[in-house]
């Protein structure tokens, strides 16, 4: 009995090791999760958030505070402006996420004991990054206040620490652009729609391929089938005719039923979503070609879903990831789709502002279509029904 059990155990080991699909998932999976998740959170916090400075006072004090802000590793001053309104185009292009403004007569009011206000204008369409920028600015101003008061006390001859430090009357006020209430659901729901859509579309495409056959295709039209490129195009189009309205409905429910503001062009949003759907239908064919089984391809989609969502930048700021992970993120379609949805919907960005992300989706469309078509040809060949070039009927 023990010998029989040992043989069965060894047989199972050989069977798993001999199947490259299973052994790859088993061996590479845990390491992939460890490296991806560990890499995403490697820095532990967000650093170098790009901001701009509006200095209307041009005083020694405002320059000193600007230097203090530049010294913070959480912030990176990318330019100076004349008005906080100049933050709008920079925010839509994701070139700056906050603006710190020192008002006129700022130093005079501080020296006179009045309460000047340092305004911090934030791009709240990304609440994770805007929160970091606000806290970093507050920390710099708070540190300056305490340091300045201690120097004042020491200059009068009072030993440091012998009396309580009284903060200078500098008040920091924050104003959130695009998402005034800093509602996290506005930021997250869009990403969840994109993440759920990509997984569902890939899975149903794999199931559709696995449950279909070339013989059934031929029988359905009672005639010779078109060439493989045309046949693949019709199958992709048929799937998209069902998937696109569903994804549109899910996005529309987020934009309407849940009270989310939408300031940009709905045509631009839904056009990008349509391209996004086609990409994932084609990738569904590609995944099936790798797995040769719709059940295994479904498992692979579920396996990849959390990785892709983490890389999308919606659970951890994109700027907080190491440069190597940021490079990987650029090759993930959901990252670009999320950026388009968030910037167009919440910030009212135009196609010009999000052009790099639109271009990335266009490249992915070409790559995914080629990958899906190659997998479809393999599917036909596996059933020994791929027509030869001489037999391939021509389509006018």
C-alpha cells in the first residue's frame, strides 16, 4: 500500500513538472507577487511630488521658505508661476500636483504679528499624491515657525527650552481642485471599473474560444468561411458588440448613479474605453493561446488581476514607486486607461493633455491584435482545419 501511494505521489510530481504551464505558475507566481508588491512599496512613502511656487512677496522670508520646501525630499519644485491658475494645465498634463503661494506683504505681516495665509492649491484628482504634498508643505511651515520662534527667544536672552515656544501666526490654507471634498471613492471607483472590465473581458473571451470550434463556425453559415484574418476580425467584432455596451454601462453608472462629477468630454472617455475593450478581447485570445485551455486561461486572468491593479497606481501613488517599477507600469494598459479616465473625468483634460496615454493605448491595440490573431491561427491549426493559401477564399 505504501509503495502504491509513493508511486502515485511521484507520478503527480512528474506530471506537474512536465507541464510547463502548471510548473511556471507554481514556481514563478509567488516570486512574481513578492517582487511586484515589494517593488511597488519599496520606497515606503511618496517622494519628489512636483509642485510650483507662486511668490507674490519676493521677500527674504518667502525665499527662505521656498528653500525649505526645496529641501524636503517629499517635494520637488518644478517651476515658478505668477498665479495659482497656472497649475491647471500642469495638473492636467501631470507635470505638477500642487502650488504653494506666498501673498503680497507676507513678510511684513509676519513681522507685525498679523496672520498671513500661505495658500496651497492641490490637484485632488489623485488624492494619494495631493495628500502627501499638503502634509509635506504643512510640515515645512510648522518646522520653520518653531525654529524662528526659538531664535527670537534666544536673541532676547531667554535660554532655549525655559519657556513654551509660541508659533508665529502663519496660517496655511488648502484648496482642492477637481475633487473639492477629497472623496476617495471618486478616485478609486474609476480604477475598479477598468480593472473589473479587463478581467471579465479576457475571461469571457477565453471561454468563448475554448467552447467554439471551426466545424461549428462552418456549420453556422452553411458556406465556406472567409480567410483567417477576416474570420478573426468578425469574432473580435462580435465580442466587442456585447462587451462595449456593458463596459459603457458600468462607467456610466459610476459617473451618474454614485454622484461622481464628470467635467471632461464623455465622447473622449467612451472612445478610449472602446479601444480598451478591443485590446482586452484580443488579449483574451492571446492568453488562451498561451494556456490552450479556457479554464487555465481563466485562472491566469484571476492570477494576474491583483498584480495589474497594484501596478495601475490606484493603491499606491505612481511617483512613490521605484524607477524600475515605473518603467514596467508604462507597459500596463490599465495604467494608461485609468489616467485617461481620471484626468478627463475629474480634471476636464482634453485629448491633447492625455495624448501620451492615448498613444500608449493605440500601440497596445496593434500589439494585442497581432498577438490575438497569432493565437487564433494556432487554435485553427490545433483542429487541423486551417485552410491552405490556395484554398483560402477571397473576400471582396
